[in-house]
């Protein structure tokens, strides 16, 4: 039981030894609003120079299998040029039918993304689902501000 010892007529308020959580809740709500506003702004798409990458290089396999899309949209498997219809047969020959082997796709910077996706679809239809995209190691060149207009982003798969 508590008893008040000072019965004087002072205007002093009694001390409250409980934690006042109202300011804490106010701060949390303000932070929640800030994050709700900032989260959509953080996902704005910016045009980037895709061939350059500053990611840590992964260990390279002993005999990597490179599929190259040249500037003129022709294909090369390793050092051998090939036609698109012969891609599945050439891959089976290089991998001895092992469709679990990773295929490294590298494309010239001037090749449109749609053409690279077409080659990746050819790989998928041939049964090769482990595909890695190859880029330059190092920093990407900065994009000029005029070319940095946001574009709609399709789903991206790593």
C-alpha cells in the first residue's frame, strides 16, 4: 500500500514510476510510415549497362562450356560456329548428353536482350536448364541522366 507523506498544498505532481510507452509507439509509427513511403521508391528501375558486373567472380569450372551470341546474331559453341537449329545436337556432343552441365551464355554488348532470351529459350527447349550469363568484371560505366528514364520491369530471374 502506498501512502502520501506530504499533505502540503503544493502543486507538485506525484512521481510516476511506470514506463510511458506512448512516445515509443509514436516513434515506431513514424518509422513505419517512412518505410511504407520509401519502400516503393527503392524499387524504381533505372537503365543500367548490363554487360559489366562488379559481383564477386565465382570459381570457374575446369572446362566451361561457352555459348556466344555474336554481334551479327550468329552463335558459337566454344570456338566452333554453329546454326541455331543445330544447337541441341552440338550441346549434346560437347557435354556427352549431360544436361546438368552449366552453359555459360555470353553476348556482345550490341545484341538486343530479346535475342539473348531467344537463345536461352533454345537452351531450355534442348533440356539445358543450368544457364549462367557472363559479363565483364569491373565497374559499369555510369549511365547518362537523359537515358536513365524508368522503364517497366518484367520479372527477372537469377
